């Protein structure tokens, strides 16, 4: 068996993204090189680690075992690298941070920029995922830290408060629902929506909420980022649900109304979590402290 750290990182990237092409891109490898590495790993033991399908790949039982050991080995390698960084100039540690849409777009850019400027020997592997997938990744040891909505189960994780992050409905003043003081999510589902990209964590979350009440969002158009969504809503294209923080960032008086939603999930708070704060490597603890001051 001849697996190196590049093989193991590639394999985990493939599992995280669900397909070999995306995993290769995250590993900065060509598709041909990535496929050759995976084939070599499988042939070295004579077993398959990945089940190939039309919609991507999933791990076989052997692949799940490999993933568990690969995560442990890579975490140990990263911690060793960080421990030796003070002796070897230029060696860097890396924190893997998973976040939902709002955390990445509204709260983290300046915080992470300041942190990285003050810690030149650290890098941050930042990825956007829905909160439920983040908690799963934390439980599996696939990330150091995660920022999630309090709507998901974090009972077996350690958490700290990060931000209050209510969601609001936005609509043009001419919309038929514009005179309402508050609305239920179900009241909106007969109307057209402007949504984020289908892969964004918030878009996935809202579509799941619609499915939970036996309906679907009527998405007329998708926009790249909250600014694009809000600009389209202002022009009367449809409704949208966005973080209040994005509305408050609009320069001057926004050209649309925002209305509170009655659902408890809309009055959400963001939490920063980990399996065990005390067990985090020093560089991850430094980031945790910077984010929860």
C-alpha cells in the first residue's frame, strides 16, 4: 500500500464534493491525474473505495474506513506541521472552517482578513455548506470549526454564540403582500421568488423548508449573491428571503420592503461549533477566539 498525503487529501475532497472532477479541482489536479491516483489506490489493495454512479460517487464500506483513517492522518500531519512551524520559517498551518451562506458573505470577510494579516503562518480552508452538512462534517472530524444556524441539532457538539442572524422577506412596495406586517412562509409560496444559486446553503435550506410543508418555491430567477437578489426584488421580479444583515448593509433607504416571518427558523442565531474546543490545535483555537470576541 503506497498512499501519500496528496492521495488522501484528493480522496477526501472527492467525498466532500461528491464527484471526481470537483475533487480534482479542489486538489489542484487534472481530472486525468486524479483518476489515475484513485485507480492506483484501489489497485494497490485490490478493492474499490468509490461506487461510481450517474450522479457522482459514494464511498464503499472500505471507502468509509479509508476516509476515517485519512482524516485522522491528515489532522495529525497538520498538527505536526504547526508544532514545527516555530522551528521552520515559512511553514504554515491550516484551519478548515465550514460556514453557511450568511456567515461567509456578511460576517466573515473582514474578520478573516484581519486574522490572516495577524497570523502570517496560517491559512484558512473556507467552504460554504448547509448547516446540517456542517454538523455532520464536524462529527466526522472533517473540519476544525463550523458556523451553523441554531435550527440544526448541535447537542453532541460544543458551541459558542457567533451572531444573531434573522431572515426576512423582501418585496417591492407594489407587491400584493407588501401591506402585511408579518407573514408565514406558507403565505408566500404561491408567489414568484428570486433565489440564490441552487448550490448555496441558504437556497438549499429554504427549499427544504418548503418541502417540509408539502410545497415548493416558485423560483423565477437565481442571482449571484444577496446584492443581486435584492436588486432584482427592487425591480419587482419577485419575493426573496435574505438575512436582515444584508438588508441593513444596503446604502441609504432600500427600494424594497422587508417583512418579518412568523416561523421560528427565521429568527435564527448563528453558532460556532467543534467536536471539542479543548482538543483543537493551537492555530484553530486562535481563530475560534478571534471569531468569538
